[in-house]
């Protein structure tokens, strides 16, 4: 394989230098684990990704799922990949031993996902959605529901879905119309239509377990009347085998720009007598349950974005190193050999930006996963709470920054390949199409802007934001001890002041007029994202600067120099854009807000 | 039936290995290491024989630095039952490896020794044959199919002329070729289980083997870089250069 999925040296750096993953071994939950086990698990993940996911990246794109007589058909390689992932034990990896899992730490599991995402996001979506559904059942399902449905997903006999969106309702779930009527036996009959359901149907696992948001008849209006139901495609027999067909059918497939090997469909529930559904937890609390799983799912989406950006970076780097093209301006000898693309300054700029986005995204997602890990397994309640609050604040940013800059990164990869990049002979055009979904699903960018500015900043009395400022300040202080990144620390410090002023100003504006104050929340989100991006790069810069202060093997020297250069690039070239945003936001500039429909 | 499988720790096949700047050998510092792919095929074959109920125990052995324990552990995660690690800091030559394996054979009395046909670092293709000579057991190298039948085995070998089928008596040495099987990946539960399997550590000295090298490496250098081509004025000049400079035509 000429172009690697990720960069193994970077994976090692992120897990064991950027994050102190080995420290997790001190926690009772991980006493059976060791670094050797983590590394062996990642080797298996990489093997599976290379052999069973990467092998049909193009084929899956060119042969999207079809609907034949109500049955979704897909290329057979998808099932082989699903089986390999399941048989390796990854679907159950991070679940508890008692539930048949392996108690794999969150960051290691996410790195497993990063490999399969990088290999083939369209196929990786199946395990991704399955583990999300499994987590939902594990957290909120009854003992019986867990016994019946959770094990099915964990051993690969069923996939899962998340049925939130409807033809009429996407981002605003309060107005969903799918209804659930109580039946005499304690179950429910679900009626309605769901839209844009990923992995909605397929022939790769025996069953599909839909996690459906619906309103029980007579429930309060809005988000407070939404309940969560388990609706299996086939009713499940006592031995776990698929039984009678439930009243849920694929109404039609959506034909997408990318992620084409992921079935995406409209589902009809209750065309006949109603689909049999099982209420999860308490009635009317469904959206709350769903949201508790959102941090995880959002980091998961961002991780996909990071992995696709990483692939684009690796492909364009490989191409730039091998493709001779032209000579430098300083070269006057037209008969001299052409230089490689990478020797052109502008190509290196594009590569460096991609490095900053893709490695930065992977680091940011793993950092988010480590907060998620700590929220569950940190030694004290105080630490667990702190991590929860910080993670809640940062989730909109961790979801959005990799998704947005992943698209820009993949765009740059095409640019480096030029005309070749625009053809289907090279994978960068598909990566670009696949990537484009990420700023849309699991909360569109604007939703995260509103979530950050309108909700998360003031959540827990602003504790999350406070912790964020403390943690950044701590790293800035640390970075000032290292000559090569001293100036970067100063720049981030200034940026934090700008952020604070802008935040205060916007909170004041929201107090006066909430619509006006929130009008540019997406711009605020981008500003916040650039600052978190700069922080993540400063953190990496500190490690690199420290490592470079002693003598290193040549390959390590190159590695850390690259990290330092990317930190420099991001903080010197990309962070300053916040100045312009700050000026507009602090002044309450209302040009877009005051634009009127009739004027378009 | 007891099977002994040997695995070698080598640079991962994806790594582009470079010579050290002082030309004293390949630069393996910081290089990702893995089980030699042919050894992995040997492990897989052993595990399949166990799954078929033919083998009862699989012992995996590696010889080299302490770090080779990682490869033994990998083989245990793939399905071997226990491991032996023979540690030494000496750069081992094929004969030293074969002697160590002979000592292990004396101790363990396996019915079959499964090896890779060669390692992707040295590409020597020695050890299996040498071990055959040292033990006096039958050898079937370059195996692409292995069938056990009582106290004999039928092996299809990949030879230059095609495929050769031979029957050998056990105990025997079998070396795996590329097409013998497709190795599995270690599943998570098996990786966890492997942690609890035993690895016995020993040294060549304990086994009574002298591993001192018999040859000396004088120099390791990268292949000469390809020079840029030139443009010729006409066919006559081309022919002239092919004849007098490249000397490929006369």
C-alpha cells in the first residue's frame, strides 16, 4: 500500500505523547489492559481497514445501494467488512465485560474508528451508527431490552439506526409528527415517516434495530413530548433470531453526493397496523436521552471528517513528492530536470495547511474523546464533573472545526493534483464528496453556532467556559518556557482576550435582542474553533519543542519539526482571522441580519 | 500432535528501510516492526491444524532482542498456546537461528516445525533447510498446501517448474510460501487472552548454542540512484551511445 491510511508515528504521538493514554491503565476499569493490548488492537484495526474497507472504496461509490422489491441490495464487500469488524470484537469493544465487551478505552476505540473511516467512510458508517444505537440502549434501555437487543448489535447480528429527522423536520425536532399509540401488551404502535436515515436497511446483518423518536398520543407539544422507541425491522425471537417482519419499510432511497455506500432512506412506519415499538426509559424524555449520546456521536462525525482530511493530505503529499513539474523561478536552465511538485512553495503551503487541518482535527477529536473518557472514568467526582462541563462546551466546536476545515483540506488536496485531482482516476475527488456531508449531519454548522453561543457558554453557570479559559492559560504558561513557541503562546493569549471581549459583547447584545445577538452565531463558532484549533496546535508544539531540546534520531527530528512548523502555520496564518470577526461581532454589525427577503 | 512455529521480528513490509549513514547496516531505529509475513502464514497454518483437531498444541518461538516478545505475543493472539523467547543481542545468522531451533526441537519434540520460507529482511531462505539438516528430519519447503495423514504429510510445493507434490514422514520441517493461506487478524478477545498465556524466556547460552557470527558485514549502502537521462540529436547518436557507452548492442 503506497499511501497510508493515517500516519502511524502521528497515531503513536497523539495517543501516548499528546494524550497520556497509558495513564488510563491506573484506573480500575483498565487494569486488565496494557499498552501492548492497545497497540495490538490498533494493528488489527489497521489490517481490517486496509484489507476489508479500503478494498471497495471506489466500488461502493460507483455502485450505490439499490432498492429491489422493497429490499436494499449492496455490493457484497460491505458485508465482508462488517463481519470482519464484528468478528474482531470491535462492535463490543468499549462495552463492559459483564455485557460481553472488552472495556476498551474510548480514545483507543475512536482510533480504531479513525482507521476504518480513513479507509472507507461509506462502509465505516455501519459500525459507527451501530455502536451509537448500542450505546443508547446500554445507557437507557431496560434489563430486558439490553438482553434482547444490545447483544444482537454487539456481535454483529443486527445493525442499528438513529431515526430523528422527518420529511418536514430536520434541525427542529420539536415539531416531529411520528406518533406512537400504546397497545394493550405494553408495547407501542408507531406510525409516521422518517427521512435521511443512514444505514436504514441493508443485507449485511440479519436485522436492523431502529432507534425512533416519536410522540405518544396526548404528549405535550414541542421537545418535551418526544419519546424514544426501539423498533426492530424483524421482531426478535427469544433466541435472538429474526422473527416476523415488523411494519416498517423503506419508502425510497436518497441518492447522495458522497458516502454512497451508506444506505440512506426514507422509512415508513405503520403502513398497516403500526410498527411494534418498545419504549426506552420514560415517556417524553426521548430527546434528552438522544442528546446525552450526542457528544459521543458528534465527536464520532468529526473523527470521520478528520480521517477523510487525513487521507486527502496523504494522497496529495504522495503525489506532490512523485510528480515532476516545472522549475523554480530561480532556475534559468530549461534543460535541467523538472522539480517535484513539493518543491514549489505554493504546493508546500497547501500541504502545510492540510497538515494543520487534518492532524489538528484528529488531535482535537481524540482530545474530545479523552474528556469523554474522563467524564466516565476519572478517579474523582470533581474531575468527572469538570470534564463533562468542558466537553459540553467544546462539543459544538469539536464537531464543527474538523468538518468545516476538512472540506477545505480536501479541496486543497484536489488543487495539488490539478486536473488529475478532478478526475475519478484519483481518490481525492471522492474524498471531497464524502467529506461534504460532515458539516451537515449530526447538527448542521449553524445549529452548533446557536448551541455554543445561545446555550453552552452559560450552561452550568458558565463553568465549562471557565474551565476552558483555565486550561488554555495553563498551556500558554507552559509554552512560554520554550523558545521556539514562546511567540505562539503570546498570540494565543491575545486571541483569548479577543474571545473574552467578543463573548461578553455578544452576551450583552443577546440580552437586548436575542435574535440579533444570535444572528452571527456561526461566525462566533468559527472564531471559537480557530482558537481551539490554535490551542490544540500549541499543545502539540509544546511536546515537539520539548522533544527537540534533546538529540533525536533523524526521523523523530523531522517529525517534531513538522509539528512545530504546523503549529507555527496555524497560529501565525489562520488564527489572526478572528480579529476581523471580533470587530464585526463586537460592533454588532447587522448587515446580513438586516437583509430582507424582497431585496434578494 | 505438537507444532512448533518460529516467528521473526522484522521491519514492517510497508517501511522503506534505509542504510545507516555510516554504512554499518540498515537503519532500524524508530522503524515499525512486525512479524515476518511468511512466519505469519506459518502461524495461521498451525492454528488451522489445531482448529481441524489435528494439532493439540502450538508453541511459538522467536529469537532476538527482548522486543521480539511483541511478535510472540501477536502469534499467541492469533491462536498459539504458549511462547518461547530466546533473547540475544547478537545479530543472528541463519545457522545460529537453525541451531537454536534445533535445541528447542530437542526439548519439545514437536511433530511438525512450521517456518516461513524466508524473512523479508535478509531474504536468505536458509533456516528451514538448515534445521532439516541439523535434525535429520524430512523437509518440505515452499509449501502451498499441507495435508496431514497420520504420521506422514502431503505437501504441495511451489517450485520453478510449477507445483510439486511430495509425501514426507513426520516429524518434519515445513516452510510456508505465500499461497499456503491468508492469515487472520487477531480479534480483540484473543488479544486480551494472549496476555495471560505463558512466554518462557531463555538464551542461546542456556540452550548450549554458540551464536557468534561466522561472517562479517563490510558495508551496507543504498542502490545507486538512477541518473537523469539525456536527449540525443538523432538515431545515429543513439545507436552510437547504445553501442559504445551502454554497450548493450554490438
